[in-house]
C-alpha cells in the first residue's frame, strides 16, 4: 500500500501532513518533526530549518528530532543535508535525532541507504544530543 493511502491515525498527524514544534531545552533550540517528509511537505521542513542557524547562537547547535517522522524520502534527506551544510558554514551544528539501530523503515533505513548517516551528526535521543552539546 503506498504511504499516501494510509488511513488517518488518531495518534499522529493526518497523511501528507507535517508538523514542526520549536522549543528550547537547556538553552538549545530543538525542532521536533512529526508526520511525513516528502515532496508535498518538504517546503514546510525547509522553512522551519531556514532560521535554525539564527537560533543556534547560545550553544552553537540546533537539534532536529525525527523520531516522530512516519515517512522520509530523498527530498527530505536533501533538505536535512543542506541545513547541516548551512549550519557548518555558519559555524554552528545541526544534530539529528534518529534511531539508526532499531528504525528499519521510517527514518533510519533511508538515512543509511542514502549514505546521509555518514554525513550527518546523528544521535539516538534528544537527551543524547543535549549531552553532546553541553560537553563541548
């Protein structure tokens, strides 16, 4: 069954939708993404990531939490890679939260198959990301 034909779930956003929650935890900007990241929604992700360098000034990093993402395609991966490159150019960092070990389909597999896992700073939890940032 194609991913766009899935029924709407009460536990998450409707199909073809994406939400991005922006909050500060321990002085660090955390973006939590939920829903599908594909051609229909990638502009919303890009818009949320565009100002991320402006919010990274305190600890020099932004955390992008993908643990609630239900689908990730190549357009989403390219947007995340571009945001990571832009953060590096601005002298900040983008840490991506994704469970590469147990997530076999939704986020981990596309990141591994595309090789993006070797180009991004990926941690398994938001707590691990904050710990890495504060250890600097």
